[in-house]
C-alpha cells in the first residue's frame, strides 16, 4: 500500500463515487457483499471534498452484458465480445428502475455531476472514462481537465471492477489517483480483488485504507 504524501484535500482534488446503487447492494440484482456499508463511509469522506462526481451504471433493457441477452449463458460466465472478454451479469441497473437508483443512504447533495455509463446497448462500461472497447470516451477526462482537477480519489462499488477500471484509466490519463479501500467493497470473482491490488500497484495507483483525519 503506497502512502499518499498529502492527504490535505484541496481545490484540485475530486472524489469520484462509483456506482453506489441499489442493485450493487445486498438485496439487489448484482449484490456486492456488504456493498451497502460504503454509503455512510463515503458520505463522511465526501464532506471533506468540495468537488464530487457520482457515477451510475445505467443500462438499456436487453443490454449486451446481461446473461439473459445470450441464450444458454448463465450469469458470471465469460464470453468473447468483439472488444475482448466480457463477463455476463444478471440483469442490473436498468435505466430508471429502482435497482439503478442510488442507495438511499448515500447522501452527497453537493455532488456536481452524475456521470451515467453502460448506455450503449452493445458495449459494457466498467470504467467511468472509457467503455469496455477501451476507446469510446464518456467525456469525463474533458470535464476533469477543464475544471483543473489533478488528484482523483475513488470510492464505491465494486473495487475489483468499476473502481479498478476507473482508477486505472484515470492514472493513464495523467491524473494522480488514490483508491480509498475502506470505502470500497469487492465482488471477488476468481480472485479478482487480489488481481486488482496487483494491477493498481503496477500502474502506480495509490491505495490507502482511509483518509487520515484532519
Ligand atoms: Zn453494468
């Protein structure tokens, strides 16, 4: 775990809260174990940031990433998509459904932007920056650069999928990126949480257990 040199949060820092939605919490269609626990933790962290972005997985019905869109396939199987391997998921975060809504305990009224992703029916989007074809941008890089942010702090669900890919893309785009681990939970399919820690380390993404008290 690498230390963050300066945990004083300033004007060039932004918190990116990834997919804290009902379907990713216990009782939801694609529940991340203990996913709901992050809501109060993130609320507390967000109070220290002037700038916050929320992301929201937001799929049309019949989305390509749903196992139900592939006859004979079960959730959590991996298929070969045109753009590479794609894990198939239970139907989740369908646009305008209760499952796609933010968890009711998440309360960040000063968040400036809700970035929706996964809206292309034929491509999944784990990252808040690029769809899973790795080349279709969501526009978030432009927003962050134009606003002058330099350090990104990430929290949310799931650590080993959408938080991971968002953190890695943010780093590749030249931002300093820190994942706050106590504010994330993992799905952990086939050791994906361990693979995520390794990959973040290789790419130079910071991980901290929490933000030090001020
Ligand atoms: Zn999704």
